[in-house]
C-alpha cells in the first residue's frame, strides 16, 4: 500500500527539465500534444530545442497549442502538426507517410494521447470499443509503422536514447483484475467504461514491455510505460462527477509531464531497464504488482505470457492496415 501512497503523494521530482541538455537535432512526436500533459511535454521539448510534432485529430487545436507555446517560450526548436486519428486504423498509415515525407528518423515517440470513459457503446471506425481502439490499437499500429524511423535514429544515437513511451495509469495497479487483462473482454467488453479503460491502460503496459522484449536489445530501442501521476486535464471530460471527487488529488499537468519527460530523456532509463514502469514524478518502479510483472514475461521465463497474447491480439486487429 505504501507504494500506491507514494504515487498518490509523490515526493518532489529529483530530475526535472533543468537536467535536460539541448535537444537540437532531435525529432520527437507527442501524440495528444495539443492538450493536457502532452501539451506540457511538447512545450518542454520545444524549449530544449527539439523538433516536436504534435500529433492529433484537430489541426485547429494543435495550431492553437503551437501558438501558445511559441508565445510563452521565447526561444526554442520547432513545432509542427501531424494529423493522427487513433480511432480510425485506416488513416494511420497516411499519417506515418506524411511524417516520412519530412523526416528520415524519429528519436522519441510519446504515445500520450488517450480517451477515458466515453459514453457506453462508443466505438472506433472499425467497430472496436473506443478506449481499446484509441489507447492501444491505434498507438500499436502507429508505432509499428514508425519502427524503421526509430531504428534509423538508433543507428547513430547513444545506446538507450531512442525510445517509445506508453501511457499507463495508477488505476491498473489499483483495480485491474489478476493478470491485468481478461482476454475474453477484448472481444466482449463488459458494460463498464472504467473497467475497459483499465484494460486499455494495462494493454499499454504490456505493449511497452513486449516491444522492449522484441526490439530492445536487437535494435537498441527502449520502450517503457508509466503512470504520469494524477493531473488536472480534460481526460475526465465524460465523467465530471469523478473529476470533482478526484480534484484534491489532481496535480498540475507540468508535474505529470515531468514523469513523461523522465521516461523519454533521463539517462537513468537505460537499455538494461528496458520495459520498466515509471511512476511520478520520474522514478523507476521497483514495486510493480507481481501479477502484472509476471504478465510481461513469457511462460518459458517464468511469467504468464499475457503481454505477448495481448501483442498478438493487437497484431491481428491491425494487420490489414499495415
Ligand atoms: N490526467 C491524468 O490524471 C492521467 C492519469 C493517468 C494516465 N493519464 C494518461 O495521460 C494521457 C494524456 O491524458 P491527459 O490527462 O493529458 O488528457 P487530455 O488533455 O484529454 O489529453 C488526451 C489527448 O488525446 C487526444 N486524443 C483522444 N482521442 C484521440 C484520437 N482518437 N486520435 C488522436 N488523438 C486523440 C486528445 O485530443 P482531442 O482534444 O482531439 O480529444 C487529447 O489531446 C492519456 O493517455 C491518459 O490516459 C492521465
């Protein structure tokens, strides 16, 4: 319980953006960077001289965010919009093609965008439960298609500096069923939007550890998941009463962005730590729930293989859009 308490009430960060050197020459994508935590991540990266792509479905919102960042930060790198609709798999390849027209490499991908507890029955364009689609299937496909660009960056970067970041949530450790995900719920989702949100966030943890296992050592790419920390953002737009109740526990998005920035840029997150889980405001968790840690390991390595199963589920659902 102490481990959970310290995520509700984290100690002050010991690593902040002040520890980040110039990111000139680095190329970053922050999905959902037009609002909330992602906006703060994009701002910090821009301030450090990075080339930052804010990926999202609304160009208007992204351009507004870009203008706001450029007004507040006097000198920075560059900011661009990348069109990305995570709940429509048929559009994602075109987003990656548009990115490839401008860039040959990608240093860090923050799979930050997400949706939480939309109205019951909300579906993606392909008819999948919306949270599973937006939080897992879209980012899975996006990441798969971007892998060659991450590999290109890894060829000329210091070991462990090319990364993919996946957004989990504390609610997984607090409330996910044993093993994180009940596989049958992926095809027959329960009529409980909190439960399906938890499933999608456990899915993000599993995609992180599984990507680390698959391309970590061979391609020199780090893949980690995190609980950013509870932040006062638009995420609970569909559950205002829940936001009201949680308000005393919600921190500024800047702090949660520190967790994401730590995951993407801190030298503490090495290839040896690949697949790890990061907690607020930038600490590698050493106390992850045991059944979730076991799910991330293959059965031959003493785990349950659930993460691999989930990866294969995502592979099957996205195959036609590769
Ligand atoms: N805030 C917290 O306390 C908390 C806690 C744990 C985890 N997280 C995670 O942190 C991440 C960021 O959330 P936030 O709190 O910053 O909330 P937010 O302000 O609502 O940000 C979510 C972003 O995702 C984008 N998005 C949603 N659906 C999309 C789609 N189909 N295609 C493309 N982009 C889409 C949203 O764009 P639109 O404006 O167009 O909808 C928005 O920019 C999420 O993954 C969330 O699960 C947050």
